[in-house]
C-alpha cells in the first residue's frame, strides 16, 4: 500500500511540473520578445539610462529559472530512486513467489 501512495504522490508531482513547464514556456515567449526589443531598440534603452534595469531584470529571471531547474532536477532524481526501490521490491516479491511455486510443485524428474 505504501508503494501505491508513493506512486500517486509522484504522479501529482509530475503533473505539477508539467503545469510549471507550460508557464515557463509562456514566459520564454515574453523573454524572446524582450530580447528582440532590447536588440532593436537599444538606443532608447541607452537614452533613458535603463541598461541596469534591463540587466538586473535579466539576471533576476535567470536566477529564478536556475533554482527552479535545480529543484525539478532534484525531485526527478528522487522520483527515479523511488521507482527503482519499488521495482526492486517487486523483483523480490516475484522471486519469493517463484520459490513458493517451485516448492509446491511435484518434482518432475
């Protein structure tokens, strides 16, 4: 029963990651438009002395993205380890069942 709970929790976590991934994809479109705006309208940014603001915004977005990526990576590794433990438990159960079946079957020499 514990394995089933772990699997359900993992599925919920993965669904949450999928929603977050979609949000980051939408944000990446905004970043793309912003970068194009910076490239093609640098004179205006320079004229109003917004270089530091643009740089700080880009740096902040990069830091948030980096920590989000590392959190996702950590969670995915944890899920993979749990999956391997569950599979190992299943293998052990199958080995035990196989031994029991072989023990109960008549000897066919």
